[in-house]
C-alpha cells in the first residue's frame, strides 16, 4: 500500500513517517510545497497512492493566516483528488 503524507517535514508528519518507516510495511509518498504549488505534481503524487494522511498546515502564525492557509491547503488537496477521480482514503489531521 502506498500512502501520501502532506506536510512531510512538519512535526506530526515527522512522527508519522518514523512510525511507518519502523513498520516497513508501507511506501510513503511525500506531498510538500512543490506539489501544492503545481497541480500536475499533485495529480501525479495522488495517482500513485491508495491513501492520504493530510497534515500540511500552519500552526505558528496569526489567527488570520491559519484561518486562510489551512483551508486553502485542504481545498487544493480536494481539488487534486477530484481531478484524479480515483477512490483514495483520506485521514484529515491538519487543523484546529
């Protein structure tokens, strides 16, 4: 099973990656800034996975920045999922 993880360099994602690497049963595909900034890269990453753990987001910023950035990232992920039109399970854990 191939699993994408958004925000792969963040605090939560680092711990998730460590747990998955220790289990050696999963293939992780990072979805970072480049993929969020380029829909072709996002689509390619999503086409290659069975599931997504969505952890990308900001948490050390002003309330306004959090309120605009985190939903925008979720919207970009949802748009990518719609474009690839493939059933992909999503675990959403990115925002307060």
